[in-house]
C-alpha cells in the first residue's frame, strides 16, 4: 500500500496522492476543470437570463451575479489552480493533494451554488460570507508556502490574491447595502491585470524563447530588464487611477501611455516569429488584450465607450484569453502530453478574443445580437477546452515516452 501524503505538524497534509482519483492528485486538475465548466455554465445562464429565461442569483440580482461569477467564481478557480501548481515548483515543497484538495475544491463549488441559488434576502449575509472564505484561505496557503520556501520576491503574488479577496468582500457589501459594486469590480480586474503583467511578463517571453530556440533560431525575446519593471509600475499607476476615478482626463492620459508602453513591451517578445505554433501565439493574443484594454479605458474615460464595454476587453480578452492559454499549456505539460496546439485549441483561443471584441462592438450596433454572439463565443472557447482536455485532467499522468 502506498504511503499517505506527509503531514506537517499543525498544517495541511501534502504530497502527491496516488491512491485517490487522479482529479485530486494536483491542484491544477480540479480547478482548471471546474473553472472551465463554470465559465460555460455561468455564461449560458447569463445569456438565457438576458433572453428572459430565468434569473440566476435570486435576491442577489442577476446582473450582480454575472459580474461576480466571472471575477470571483471562474477566474479565482483558474488562478488558484495555476498557483497551486506553480508555487510548489518555485519553493521545492510538496503540493496539496488528495482529501485536502477535495475540501478546497468543495469550498469553491459551495460558493458557486450558494450564490447561484441564494437563500432569502434575510439570510444573504451568512451565504456571502461562506462564499468569501475561499480566496482568503488560498492567500493564506500561498503565504505559508512562499514563506516556508523563502521565495520572498513572490510575496507580491500573495498580496494580489489578497487584494482580489478584499475586492470580493467589498463587492458583496456593496450589493447587500445597495451601494455601487462597480469600484470593487474594477479593483478585482486591476488585480488580475497586474498578475498578467507580472506572471505573463515571465511566461510569455520564456515560452516564446524556448520554442524559437528549438524551431526558428534567430532573434529571441528581450530579457527582463528595467523597461519591463517601469512598464509594470506605470501600468499599476494607470489602473489605480481607473479604479478610483474612471472618467477623468488624468485617467485617460495615464491609460493611453500604459497602452503604448505595453504594446511596445509585447513587441519586444517577438511573438510574430512563432506564428506557426498557436500554443505560443495564443499567449501573445491574450496579452495583446492588455494594451487594447488600456486603450479602451482611455476611450471610456473620454466618453467614447461605456465603462462596461471597456472593462470587458480586460475581463474577457486579457483575463479570459490569457487564462485559457495558460490552462491549455499547463494541462498538456503536467499530464505528460505534447505542448503543440490542435485545431480545437486554436479555435478556442480565437473564440475568446472574438468574445471580447464582440462585446465591445455591442456598445455601438446590434446590442442584442452581438451580446448573444459574445456570450456564445465565450461558451465555445471553453467548451472546446473541456472537450479536448477534460479526459487529461481526469486521467493519470501519461508516462514519458508514450
């Protein structure tokens, strides 16, 4: 009989669980699958609600529910699945798996159910407090692991998870007290975008460099340097202005500059040289939505686009697109599969980018048609991911060489 995962005094049992279901042998498995399924189901419920078929969220409000479940339901699952896999690699410590991982996944799932089918208004506060437990718990877990591994430079990632957790509580409090939850939503989006600026700024050029070294010798992405750090700092300042004062000339100016700087940063990674491999250019396509998102915020600050339309460039295009690209690559890599993209994967990347652009287009023409098309494209993108990768997430890792 295999030995149980090692247990640390007063801590969570950890170590790869080889006795239970493969789904709970590593953090990316349940959270990538759960996040993708919820991306499909929650969007389908929202599109149906816009057509007058049902009202998810009950007393919480369907519109508030939709905003919440994209930012605090789908996205945290993918983020935590990624970090639960990446942090052990950074620290050299064993990952959480088995029953503790089942409990964390169950807590996330409980939040989705309790907010989609909430209790009567009088009992909403206990319900949202239960829903709000997942992100602080994950932030505490990542803090523990990074501190134990003495990877102090990665503490900023814990801070961003904590920021998103605080934005979740803020969002709930605003909804239940009748205040405006949009500033909390902007804070959460800003947190995710900063994560993309930091983590994407490592992953995109690294994966591009590796592919080019194997397949197309020649110019490679520029190494991380002062320009990258300055662009992140400028972007954080622009996002802070947007969160606090979304419709001012100062915000428009800062976001315009951030758009230009991030477009230049992306060009330094030479993504066009990897046009033959969608698994690489899919990362660049998701990252392209960062400068486009800043440009949309600048336009919205000047009255040329609604704030909702601009926010979706970040929320659907950058967050959704980059998460899908990372999920696809990590799923294949960590289950022993080749990291070359198939036709369904290529179509999935394009569908998520189309979803963001269609949502912006709906602000100008054919609202009902383009809103439905945007939702359908989002559903198609994550359905394609599930159809191709669910079996990989549910099965044991494929032995090397097979």
